[in-house]
């Protein structure tokens, strides 16, 4: 896979004059108290109403973005979160396997929006 075209959103670490690491969090959100890099906002800002979103994650900071996504590939604590909250997901194994699942769904014309995710995205857009 070539991901050169995919934008990268991460927290930053810089050194001060005493060579101490200083973290900065350019992607925080006042509404999102769970993580320092609001992945939900990356989903919202990078997609339109017509887009079908696919999210791949494995941790605590992925849960909000997953709730706003149409298809979720999950493992570890995100998988547990999906199970506990009734979110449909595919178990994330490795990218090649996940790509095959998406291609199979597309070939069967079964890719569609997840209604609850669409409602969550709409609510987030309405809040501004």
C-alpha cells in the first residue's frame, strides 16, 4: 500500500532550550474530553455526506471516531468497546485482509452507510 497521499494528524513533541520534551496537542477539541487528538474531527473534516467512512483502530482514543464511521475494523480495546456498545465491526487482522473484506462488500454491492453513524455525524455538524 502507498499511503503518501493520506494526511497525517499527530500530537507534536519538541525540545525546549534545556532539551526537555514538550508535548503539544494541535488537534484537541473542547467537546472531546477523551483524547488529545480528536479523531472524530478528522473523520468529519475529511468526509462529506455522500462518503462512506471506514475506520481502523485498536484503542481507547479510537472509540469516538468509530461511532461516527460506517465501517469499523477493530482489535484490542476498540473491539471490546464495539462489542459492549453494540457497534457492528469487522475484526481487524492486517491491512491486506481488511482490504479483501471491503472489496468483497463492494463487489456484492453491499457497501452502505450505517444509519447510527450518519445520525452522529449529522448531530456533530449541527453543533458546529
